[in-house]
């Protein structure tokens, strides 16, 4: 089980494909520019 994230906790690094299919890691972007992470649950 994954522990719940708390305010101020570091988000775990993960890897997902981008719109071209290339794999991208959260750590590739974090700390370089402002970052907004949006997670959609499903394909409605």
C-alpha cells in the first residue's frame, strides 16, 4: 500500500509516456520551472 501524501511531503518520482510516446520522469521537470501536476482518473 502507498502511504498517503501529506502537505509538504515530497511527491514520489514516476515515469509516464508523453504525447509522442517518449517516457518522461517527474524529476526531469521538478525544480527547474513552476510545475502543475494534473491527474485525470479515467477517459470520460
